[in-house]
C-alpha cells in the first residue's frame, strides 16, 4: 500500500458527529458552520442529529493488566518486520517465480499491488493489469553487458523492467537507457515484429517480467472490444469499459474509465451503471486533480437546478458534497456564496425536505471555533446581524455578514450559531 501523508493524523476519520454539534432549525441556514471533513453517507446525516455523545460512566468495570514494556517492544519489532519494504519485495519475487498456472488469486493480488506503481502499467485498467499479472513470466539476467535482443531479431514478448537498467543502441548511433518500470518489445498486435537496435544490460542483476505476444494481444484487444467511446464533434470525450462483477451476469454494465473534465461533470446528472454506483462520491473525492476550481462544478449545478427533471439529481450531488467534503465550502468564500444561493433556490422552489437535509448535513459537521472582533468604540457598527433568541424558540444565529468587513475578515459567516 502507498504510504499515507504525514498530516493524515490531523484528520477525523470517523462518521460519528462531533460532540459539540450545533442544532440548526429547519427554517434557518446552517451553510457556514465549520465542520469535520470525514466522509459518510446520507443516512449518517439523520443519525448525527438524532443522538449526541454523552459522558461514559466507567465506574465498576474490572481493571485489566497493562501491557509490559517488553511486550510493547516485541509488538514494535513485529510491526517493523511486516512494514519492511525488502520483505515485501521478497513476497513479490516468490509470486513472480511461480509458473502462471500455479499462481493463486492471492499471488495475483500481490503482483497487482506491486505492478500498478510502475509507469508501464499506468494507463491500463485494473482488469487488464490483473490479467497481465496472471500470465507474466519472471526472468533474471545476472551479468552487465549481456545482450537481451539483437538488432533485427523477431520479437515474441513484451518486457517490463523490475530491477536494473538496460540500454538500447539504435543503428543510427543513438542510444536510450531504460530503468525500473519502463517497457520494451512488441506492440499489441499479432503481426511479425522485429527489434530495431540492440538491447543489453548496463548493470548486474537485471530483472524483467515477460508477457508473450499472443497473451499481450489477446488481453489488450479484449479490452478494446469491451470499450465504448463517446464522440462529440469528431473528438472522443468519454471512454467506458464493459465489466461484469459476478459470474451470474446479473451485475454488468459500463463504467467510466476516462473522459474530458466537462464530460465528467456532465456525468454527475446522468444515469449511472449498476457497476458504477459510487461515481458521484468518486468524482467529489478526485475532482481537484483535474479542475482548477470547484466553482466549475458549482456553477453547472446551479444552471442544471433550473431544469425540473434535473433538480432532484442536482440536490443529491450537493448534499453528498456538503456531507462528505464540507471543508470545500467553509474554506472558500466563493463556495460559501454558492451554497447560500443553492439554499435560496431550495426555498424558492419550496423543496423543504431537501432544505432540511442541507441544514442537517451542515449541523452534523459543526464544531466550535472562537472568533475575536475588535471595535474602536462602543458605538461602532458590528458589520453583521443576528437572528433568533429565546423569544423565537431557537438559538442565536448570524443572519448576514457584510462582504469585506472586519467581521468577514475575522471568519464570521452566515449560519454561524453564537
């Protein structure tokens, strides 16, 4: 598994609500209440407002012996052994050295975990990598300077370098060095192909995996047949792959494997296949890698909200977004304004049930924070207005905050409960 970032320990990896949840009535906005950013389902939104964590009484429980320092040291040694990268490579090598027919499902999963990090496999789907792992053969060339392929030699395999470096010397005098993760050899075709140049090892102990031409062509050609390309104005804007999740054939359909950013956004409101039920959640988790601003999504959602047939789908996307990634809104004033505009649209269209879900989602993510405002004099304006109170029957909330004011700079937001 890839190493997690060091700052992950600062995140709250829990679906439980924060103990200090501010309850927001259905008639009030909760859009700007700060949040924990743990991902959860919409059902958790209801649970977050139904229960609160209370003090736990631990009196009367039997005492348990605490682990000794020796035991802790032994556990630390066990952890060190299991996390040793060299040990991981030994396990991978054991799997590689087995004949293809002898590889178990566990062996293939071990190989898959290792191979997906290599550039040669970067643009392949998971199913393609899995099939390639099931047929690959392991080869080792121990001596530096050994010739692997002669110029003009007929090719019969696709090679991926796992360790060491090779050099390709071309007939025109140019040369190229390939290292771990690079590939050379045949292309996915059954035509006869010949090596252009000489391939030789540059260091000792060069290790490769080889995949026969027939297998390489069959696996990649099978995927090509199972893909559906969506074209607009003569350009491919989306590629879908047909997958079957079980052998009964009941769970099969197309899953999006790549598309233009615009097409990925549009797919949020399209019908999703039974094999791709978490597309919206996946998009909201990864859009930062291919979009410069979340407003590109937000503006499209506001535009689609005006279409009656799309309104429910748009609302579901926003609710999931707020519930799973509330920090996208609380840390960005422009996205806070988007959320306020979306809330107003729900009020105008009298979608009270969805409006309440939005408020509940915000309240479930709430946490306390302290804001200090300094006034030059007692009579100076506050630059924000309040709503509610005991006479109204609910808490005190910030109704408006002047844009660009000291209150806004200090971090006060509409929907905050005082």
